[in-house]
C-alpha cells in the first residue's frame, strides 16, 4: 500500500501558499492534506479519518486494477 501519511497544512499565515498547495493537490491525486485549523480541537480525529479514507481509495484502486486483469 502507498503511504497513508496526511500532513497538516502549515501555511495559514502565508496567503499565496493556498494557491500553490491547490495546484499541487490537482497534480497529485495521491496527495491528501488536512486543512483543519491548528486550533481545531478535533484535528487529530480529522487526520485519522482522512488517513482511513485515503487507505480505502488505495485499496479500491488496487482491487479494481486486479479485477480488470482477470
């Protein structure tokens, strides 16, 4: 399985980084970033669910790839 790391967005104080990050997300379908505010009390739970979602997408893509080869 691919890496299920979900980094936190750390550029809240640099507005021009939002556009750069959006471009990166569009170019890399495997990239997942938690955009929750660092002040959000549930940031760890949000990250956990993003990791699970990413892992499920990877499993589905792998399963679909194997199924089409059969």
